[in-house]
């Protein structure tokens, strides 16, 4: 999730655990710091954009390493505030603020390697968008009221924020499963075969869902709103560039992208440059993570240092379509 959401979640957790044992501002401050701490790995440069993408949310987001780090951080905080008698409370607060960060990231589609060092599998439920105000706002309100009142009534507001935001995550999973069933029924009705199926929300909401189906012919993209009157999902087919995989097999960046995206990628060639794009984030033809990974040369295809390709859609047009399509209007996506 975005940094503001992680900060708010960490602060809310800190207040829930330590709000009655120390000053509320201390609980919120250190909860927020620990809730944000794992994302400092985004500032580490691993040498190329594909490595930077796929090595984000790794060791700093691993539950095992966070569990080892928690008592050390808690000890420093307790000593700083001369509250060593409350070490156990700080330990619980720090640990919960740390581990709720990757667990929240797990709900997005990106991929979080929270099982390191035992597995490097990038886990992702994909039931909430990386930025969703309906998740974040209850946390911000609860933390704000708790810090302003500094009494049991304020702590109840903070607890309510945690309950509402967690319930919203549960709603996202339930909505995703509902849309998945609608999509599978449409695939069967239309006689379409999907080797892999992705159902994930569009930006800032859990009403309009984007569907990507990997098919033997390429991939198909579709959208379904919970407010659609027609439950028949209409798929738009696209070429996936599978023939280019022969040229890219063994290319480290391409192989890593294929693994990290769980097979939800497409290949293309432009001006002799071979590109790979993550189909999970963005919309056709604009994808957040698209990279040049090789080029044509006299002797064949040679790997290059990966280069990120900026693919920015028209924001105003996209947002206008998003709200109207979420409301149930059967509009084609902007291209």
C-alpha cells in the first residue's frame, strides 16, 4: 500500500497497544515510524529498474526478519523514553506495526516476499488497489481523534478505525471472489479458455474490477463493475508476443519478470528493442512496469541493461472513464 496508509496503520496499531501505557503521541509516533520502516528498501538501488522492482518488498518485508528486529527496536524506544518497565508493551507494539505492513502489502497485486528466507515467492492477493481512500481515511480519523482527545473515547475511535479498515479489506476479498465467479461463468458461456486469470480492482475503489485472462492466443482484458446491470463480461483480445520468448529465453531480466508476474506479462518489439510489460498493473496499452530488456544485433539478440519505459495515460480522461464505468455505464476503456 501507499506510504500514508502504512503510516496510518502503524500509528493506529501503536495507539491500540500502547495508548493507555504511555503518551498517545509516543505510541502514534513510533507505531507510524515502524509501520513505514519496511518501505525504506525502495531507496536501495540494485543497479537496474527490473532488479529495483522485483527486490522491493523482500527482506525488509519478511515476517521472520521483522520478528528478529522487533525486540531490538523496542528496547531502543523503551530506553530512549526511560520506559524500560514497559518493554513488553513496546515489543508488542513494534512487532505488530512491523508485520502488519507486509500483511497489508500482501493484499495488493504487486508481490510481497514475506516468507523470506524460507521462500522468495512474491505473494499477492490483489483484492485492494495500492491507494484506496476508503481503507486509509478511517485510520486517519481514528488516529487523529485519539491524539486530540487522549482519553478512552479517543482510544475507541482509534479502535473503530482499525475495525472499519480491516473490514474493508475483508469486503475487498469477498467482492473479488464474487467478480471471479462472474468472470468464470462468462468465460464458460463464451467458450473461452483461460490458462491464468487475474481479477483485481481499478484505482481507488473496490467497485470496478479489471480482469486479465491469459489465453492460448494471447491475453484478454475486461472490466466488470458491481453496479453493472449486465453480468456478461466482455473480453477484448490482445497479442501477447509469445513468439518473442524464443529470443528472450535465458535473458535474466525477462526471466525474472516472468517469475515475478506469475506469467502475467506481454512481450513486444519496437525499433529493434525487445520489451516486457507487467500486465497486472495498469491498463492496455499503458502499464506501470514496462522495460526494454534486449535489442536486435547483427549476431542475433543481445541483452541490455534494462530501461524503464514511461507509459502515462491521460489522467483526466482516465479518471472520468473510471467513475462512469464504476457507476455501471458500459463504456469502452480509453486508449
